[in-house]
C-alpha cells in the first residue's frame, strides 16, 4: 500500500497518479486518508501527554505520603486515575483510527510511474517491441495490424489436442469441472518439458529455485495485495481459512514478510514452479475455449527483491529473460507497456508478453512482468538495512511469469502444426526426446 509519508509529502502527485490509473474518487480517497491520519496523530499526541503527566504525578505520590500529606496524595491519585481513564479512551480512539486508516489505504491502488502511458483500457496499451516488425512510438493494441498468415488453414489447439490425444478436456469436466483439463501422453510430457526448460533457464540466469506451498494464509494474501478485496477470484478453504494460490508470487514474496534484508544480499532472485488456481468468475465465450483460460494451470514465476535505485535495472533484466524464452521457443510475440487504466491494482509499471495464435487469429497473454516499487513491501514490512549507516527503508518487489504454460502450449501446437505432426522447437527437443509429436 502507499506510504503515509508519500501521501502527505507528495499529495498532488499521488492524486494525479491515481487519476492516471482511472481510480474513481482519487482526491476524496486521499483526503479521507489524511483526515484519518490526522485523527490518529492527534490521539497519539494527547495520549503521550496524558501518560507523561500521569507518570509525573504518580512520582509525587510517594513523597506526599512520606510527608504525611495524605489528603493531597489522594487528590493526586484521583487525578492519575482520571488521566488513565482518559488515556484508555484515547487508546481506543487511536486504535479505531489505525484500523480505519489501514482499511482506507488497502482500498487505494499503487500509483504508476511516469513512463506508464495514458489510457483507459487494453486498446490503449503501447506495443513497444515485436519479433514481427519494428514498432513505432504510436503503436497501440488498438491500431496494431500485424498478424501471422502464411496462407494455410490452421486447426485450433483444442482440436489438435484431441487428434493427438494430448489433452482431455471432457475428462477434466468429469473429474472436477470446466477449466481443469487432463494432460496425457505427449501432452503431459510437453508440460513437464516446458516446466523443466523454464526452471533450467531461470537457474542459469541466477534465480534460486523455491518449492513453496500452494495454499497460503490470509496474511500472505494481504502482503502481496490479493486481499482484502480480491478474494472473489481465489479458491478459499473455509474450514482452515486458507487460500489456494493464484500465482507463486504470493508464497515466494511472502518469504520476506517481516524481514530486514542486508543491502549486500540484494538483489534477491527466486523462481518457483507451482500449480495456480483462479476462479475466473464471469469468464465465458471464445476467450475461455480450450487452454485460453483455466481454473488450474502450471506456471513458473520469477520474483526479485531489490533496492529502490536498482529495481529499474532488475525490471529490465526480467523483461529480457522472458523475451529470451519466447525467442528460444520460436514463437511470434509482442511486448506491451500497459496504460494506466489497464494496470493491476498493485503495480507501478507492467509489461505484458503476448504470443500469436495462428488458428485463432488472436494474441494470447503469456506473461506480465511488474515492478511494485514499495507498495507490496509496505504491506509486507519488508525492509533493507543499508550497509553505510545501518538505517532501514522499504525494499522494492518485482515479479513476472516465466512463463505460464497453457497459452504457450496453445501457441506451440497451433503455430507448429504440419502434415506430419506437431513440430517441437529445437530448445525443447532435449526435454521432449523427440522432434515431432505424431
């Protein structure tokens, strides 16, 4: 969440940032936060004064009693009692203000960096790079007209999956429900090949592999920003009050909750393969056909904790890593810099990677790489201890998909189909043990 220091010292910049993110009632929300913070600080000031006065008076009681001035001592005792009673009321006021302040801050999104373009939605996202053609500064999703078309009719991945017995969507419905496919044979092997390939590439790039739990407590969901208001998209285990993770970002980033990290140990680079679970409430139509949108899917996540002055460089390195994966998979891709109105609640800047589906004639998002600045760290209480002066400050957190498997699989099947079978990209051949799925 945003820090009170930022809100109080750079109020206008915060309001402008929230408006850029199309957050309704930005000015009013910030004014409410400042008013509540003022109440909290006033209660704290009065409480401190009361406690100091009570302590001073209490110290006088013993002396008065020794001097035989019992009546005066009783009067002082009564004043101390009154001050304690008043202090209790002030403590309640302060606690109430703190609770309300936290509620208000949790409802306010992160503010975007200056590099984030103006825009209301996905059509306004900038296309900053593609391996199909050079991009112009004015290229947006709305005016992007490059598609892959080699003149051959392409079969969608759900038909290919059935033809080659790779994925059984109907069996998944029988066992669990829609959005929970069953991978089998070469389909299961392709999943495992991609997982191992992505993990090996992450390890080669210096990421420490983590194998975290796939269920987390509410504190973890709060730390990375899924809670308190995103629980509708998460699967909740009511009996134990635990949540199935929507991404490995949640458990991996929470490793550093309530932790002070020495500056010399940064940047921290972690990666993790997990299953991910998302309810995807309200999703329907062609966007959810086949592997396009699932409730359970495999994903490799990369997470970084870094200093404020180096986090931009970390972000660029993460973007280069994800792009390298798509290049090795020989897929047509484009990179989008998201506009203010299409960014997530918690990010300061975000780039999406999309691959082209030749059969569906549409772009499929396969990764988002974000810098959260101090927004998550403030919730997590994740701090850096500086080497020079031993002072502490909030860290920067970053994360990205490297990569999510379902749409990668869809694009690999559709874009590599031939009369002989499905061609396997060279980078995956050692993991698959074959050059073609037949």
